[in-house]
C-alpha cells in the first residue's frame, strides 16, 4: 500500500486500506453510490451507469440462486 499526501506531496509505504482504516467492511452498494456521487460532480449522468451496474449484478445473483436451488 502506498499513501500519497495531496497537501504535502509526501508518499509513504505500508499504509492501510480504506477497509482497514474504517475498521469494518463497507457494503459494495454503499461504495458504488458514493463513487457515483463523487463522479457525478464532474461528469453528469453517472446515475444511469449505477442503475445498469446494479441491475446487472442483481441478474447475476438471481441466476446463481436459481441454479443453486435443488430440483
């Protein structure tokens, strides 16, 4: 892990990941929503990308669940 301090320009190795820094696992949907909001400031229309990604992921989950059901 390499950390970069945007204010001072200093770089350090051996840092922590975002997950380790918070001390818990964040759910992927929250991270996707937060990322979309951040990108939306510079690139309008990113909500559509979020909708498409979430729909695609849900389709994959549903298909795997159907395949795992005993027949």
